[in-house]
């Protein structure tokens, strides 16, 4: 009964089918085939990426849990741990932006609280096509409201993130959601189904027909017809998730359960087989006991449904009643649907008949891994030499255009739709270099940031990936936080294309090198392949989520000039590199050239210098240089001053003005300090081999840059502020 | 003085409010479960922010049927102090303890940001630590905060002086621009005629520690302490260090 058409529908190759038959010792029935289809999908099985991901560093003294569980765990001292991860929800968010993004938030929250941690922060990294296209605006509006609708309701603050715009995301937006939770180290839970005779409980929402084959959908290219895939997108219910969150944390806090696993991609199938496989046990499940939202569901549908807000728990028979009482308090179902048994098989029955009988190991652990053919990405088209570009008549106008370009422009239109303050830990509003949250009852604070410039990675995947790590760490350094761990979301095109696989290999190599230099372990993450629609791949887009720690919350530093008269110091060297810059793209219409070079060792020295200077109390404000270079960074420092404090800068050197103002050389940071501390700060830099020099002072009402006594740029802060502030809302203003 | 914070299943500012009262203000505070029937002898009931029952229907529309709300109503009618913050304010409107209703913000988006509100009446139990006309900087976070009442009701609450807070600019001017959610009369908070029940959209519990950017919200809690503990020595907010605005 299983023919080629059916295999194609399930995205299973003939070779894979032969392997399945061999592993389970029989021809699978349709339900069993469905199970393999999701569990061996790219999304769940990581079959194209696994061999490469092994190259990432995963060890470190703080690591409690590395890759392989729902989320990574790091020790932050005082008996506490942070549990964090990033996940993509790209495909569903294009088909149905609101629900796609909302369930992306719901899914990552479950990954965190299923381990016993209370989620305390969400950040998201979003990529859309340019907002002048109404379709892109509608996708963006839907995604932002979806994130807001879910996160605000459940009461986890969305504290930061990043948004980039590029035409390569027109038909394939990216929605990557990061979540971090806090737990006591002795109260961490895992997806274990231990102890023969222990009961399997189903908790949370009822199972419906929504989201069947969501994971399989996320593992294929899209064509023109995506509308019919809308039923593959799940519908979120944040209120239900809030109840589930509180009830699960309560049973875990009271140690009433043995193990717990959320039903995310591949639903009941994934949670039952994974829990059994991790403990080397078998599991029996009676599908008739599964709470169902609609009648007439087949075992195939029940097992593959991706209905949201559901969890699977394992508890000893003695504790079942106590667990059920907690769930009843929160008005949730918690029926026993099965039992842990010996033998390593999943045996699932429906109306008295066994409908699935397969070894769990085959499903969970024996998914084939492919070392797919790859070609080294071609070098980028060379950028024209600076001398060959027309020199802008007025760099001030260039600055205003850059500030208004959607990628650089102010994102308040987005983040004020997110509750970023609930839980009363948020110290810095979104828009700072990194999100900073105090930890109640301690002197510490956590900082986190998401980063990834896909234009750099498109032009040179390896360098781009190194820069992504370096820049994320630089963002943390600006607030005074030392990086402790990484999670990554690797968004790429179709891995069956050798050029895409080549980009992937290079990017992973770059990530690995940078993480090793900074000494930060990768504790997990997510790979999203097949970001192709109508044959076009997105730019390779690795997004890094890096967590940092500030030992003394009082020393956290904000961006923005603090006081007129403070010295402005530029750390790092300006080489006038314009390849891959926002300047080249926005002003000259070119996506070309090699991205800026990066020396990881120098980068680390520069960051450590700034961190130590912050700890020594020498730094009043700090901000990193990224898209738009020095001029944009100066403007942002003025905006963040809160008083429209400008600056008077005097530059030297032989570079052309535009290269100096808008080049994106790496490893650079702007810091301000009191005049009285300047000598000490510069001495400290010199002693460590860190290039640093005073370039001017904060003050006045203009952003002013001079060379040899002549103004090369002078823009009133107020005017620059309006260009930056009004840009994004302008696209969404309702026309009367 | 003992505070009670009501927990509905979808409350999400319950622990924040508890934190502000118990850890910051250092007052005895208990959590009150919405299914219970007992107010545990508290002196002030606080209905916190959140999405009490998911609020897929009108915000607060289901919460008013919670068992504990019968006790809260009786407590309020007997003169007990009840403070409703954000969703708590919406619930007080649904309960009929305060007049009017909330509709969607005028821009049809959720809004989370710092706003300024002007204290219109500094004689209430919730504002006596403030001065009339004082401007407080406190965050809002809501989708349905656009205060509405029929013309006659509005005229009545204005006449009775029941408007306690209005959205204003940093200098205390009542402007259209400062009225972020579109509320009638820039209304951010009102009291009942008797003065023992107050609802407001801004979140004072989010503005109670300098570390988080503003301490102006403490004024409301300090006022309650002044009213109920009859202490004359509580620090006046004007004398406290100005909150950091940078």
C-alpha cells in the first residue's frame, strides 16, 4: 500500500524507506510512515546539518546541559542556572504571519519551562522584505502582533532583538525567537521516561487537526501555492499556555514528576518516542484516552497533530492523583494515557487495536545523517575602490538617509507593541546595545543580544559568521557584560543545493572559530533549511543569541552621551572598509565587496579593555559601531542621551571622508568618560595593545565632525532624530 | 497594614505587585486565589494587571464572575480600599465598582511605554503622598486602555471630581499628543464617589525602583500607607531624589 507517491508526500526518499523497513523489520503502515516522516524530517532529524554542527565548541565550566535537550543550561552561580534557546518559525510565519509568529513564541517558551525554568525574557530576530512593499508590511504587521499577542498575554517580557530588511526575504521572512529562563540548579527537569510502571500523563490543550505535518512542511521548499498550507499552521492560545506554565512549574517545584517533554514539532509522536528513547525504555499509549477537540480523528492525525499548549509528563503511580489535583486547580485536563514499559518499543493502540509498534531508537536516534555535496561559495563581486565612487556632496544628507533606512531606523514602532517590562526586571529599554535584566535577590544582572548581518554572510559566509559572534559579544561588552554562552539559529536555503551547503559549512566554521576565541560554548540551537521560495534562496542568515553576565548590577552601562564635556573615545582602528556596508547598499545601490576583515584576537582585546574599564568605573557610556559606521554610532549616542546632547568630533588620517564616516571596520566601540579619567583610560588601552584615541567631546546641539578645522558633517541632533524616529512609523501610517 | 493581591488564572503582574508591596514597600502581603471565598483579613485589595481569563472576550468580562469577586464587592461597599491596576481597572469597570468602560487603544495596537500622568486630586487615599498637579512618570502596557463613558456619566464623574489621573506631557500639560490611547478627557485613573476604590491604567509596581528607571509609582503605595497607617513621617515624594530619566 505504500507507493512512490505516498513516499513523496511524506518527503521520504526510497533509500530512507529501505532503511526504515530494515530497522523496524517490516513494512510500516501509514501511521508508522507518518511518524518516520516527521521524526526524520530535516526539522526534527537535523540530517543535513548534524555532521557539521559537531564542529562547534560545546564545553565550558558553566555548562550544565549542552546541545541535545530542549534547551541549553549554564550555571550562573548562587545555585541558579539560566536555560535558553533560539528557534525559528519561518515557514509558518509567511503562510499565516500572526499565528506563525505567535506559536513560535509559544513553542520556545515550552522548551524553557519544560526544563523547570520560569521564562524571564524573549528576544526576536526578524527579517522581512523592504517595507515599501505592502505585502511585506502586512507580513511584518502580522508577525509583530503575533509575537505581542502571545508574549504579552502570558507575561514574559520581549526585551529586545533585531530587525533587518532585504528583498531576499520578500517571500521568505525569518522569525527567530529566543527565550531565556531562570531556575534553581537542583530543580532542573529532563525529558525522561524512567521507571517501569510509571504513568504517562497528557496535560494541556486538547488535540485537534491543526498543524499536521508542520515539521515536514518546514523541511521543503515553497512554490507559488502556499495558501493551501495554511491548515498546517497551528493556532496559539496564550491563556492556555499560561495555565500550563504555572501548573507545570508547580508540579516540578513540588517534585511530583519524573520527567516532562513538550509536544512541539511532531506532537505526541515526538514526545512519546523521545522520552522513551532517552531512558532506554519502551512506552505504551492508548490514543482513546487522548483528549480530542474534534470527533473522528484517525490515529495518524492524533499522533501527528501539532496542536499547541500540550505536554507529556511521567509520574510514579503514587503521585498521579497529586499531579492531577494541581492541573485541576489550573482548570486543565491531565489524563493518564499510557505507561513506561521495558523493551524499547512504542506500542500505540486505538480502539483496542495496536496501530503502531516500532522500536523507539530507530525513530529517534537512527535518522540518517548526510554529508551533502557542497561547493565553496564564489567570492563576492568586488566593491569599487573608494576613489571610483562619487563622493557625496553632503555627508550630512547621507547620514540622514542612513538613519532613515529601515534596517538602521528606530524600532520603537515595533517594540512598544511588546510588553517589555512585565516581571519587573528590565533595566534597559529595547534599543540599547543589549537587553539587561536584574536578577531579583542578587547583585547580578543578565544581558542578552541577538545578532547576524546577513549581507556580510552572503558576501563571505565565514567572515560574516565570525563577525556575528564578535558583534554580539561587543554588544554585551557595551553594557558591561561578559559573554557566557551561545545559542544559534542557522537560517539557510535548500541544503540539497551544493552552493547552499557550501555557505553552511563556511558559516559553521566561522562560528566555531569565533566561539573558541571568545571561549564561549554553544549550548544548542536550531537549523532552518529550505528557506527557498520559488527557487530563490535567502541570504545565509546565522543569528547568534549570546548571554552575558554582569556581576555588579550597579556597574551596567547605557549607550548615550551622559554629559556635555565628556570625552569621546574611539576604540579600534578605522580602515575605511566599505564592502558590504549599509552605505554602499543604501546610497550607492550596491551589495558588493568583501565584508570588513576581522581579527578575532584583536576584537577580544578591545572588548576586554572596555569591560575592564567599565569595571574600574572609568566609562560613562559605551556603544558599538556596526551598520552605518562611526557617523550612525555618534548619532545613536546623541539619541540615547535623552537630552539630545550632540558632539564635536575632530578626525585625522588619510582616508576619504565617506570611508571614515560610514565604513564598517570591525572591533570598534565608542566610549565616553569624564575628562579627569581620560588619561587613565588611554594608558590602560595602550598597556594592552588596544588602539584608542580621543576624537572629541560630547555637547552642543549638533552632530558635528571636522577634519583639519573644516566641517565635513554637521546635522542638528533634533533633525537626525526625526529622520531616525519617523521612518518606520511612516510606512505604517494609515492614509486618510 | 496588610495587602492582598488577587490572582486570576491569567494574571501576570501578580508577582510584580507582590514584589513591590512586600519587598520594596516591606509590608505584609498575601496572594488571594480567585477561586477562594476569603479575603484573609487584608486592609487593601489589589487587582493586578494581566489577562485574567485570556481576555479573548472583553477584558475583565469573565473575571468578574470569579468566586472571590463577591467578597471584593462586599469589601468595597463596606468602605475597604480596592486598587485596580490595568487589567484590575478593567475588572473594576466590569464589576460596576467604577463607571465607564475600556475600548481598544486608538491606534489599535498594544502599547508599552513610559507615560506621564498628572495628579488631579491629592486628597484621595491613593494620592495623599502627592501634590495636586504633580506629574508622575509611570509605564503603561495595554491593548484596551482607551477610557470611554457616555456623555452624561462622563459629566458626572468630572463634576464629582472622580478623575484622579490624566495623561499629560512631561510638564503636566493635558495635550492630545500625550493621550496615547485616546481616552476621553485624557483619563488615566478614576475613583468611585466614596473614594475607596481606584482604578488606573499605568503600572505603579513597574515604577517603584530606581534601578528600573522610575520610582514615581511608589507615591501611590505610600499614599495608601499614609491613609491606612495614619503615619505622618512617610517621606514626601518631592523630597526624594528625582528618578533617573536617562
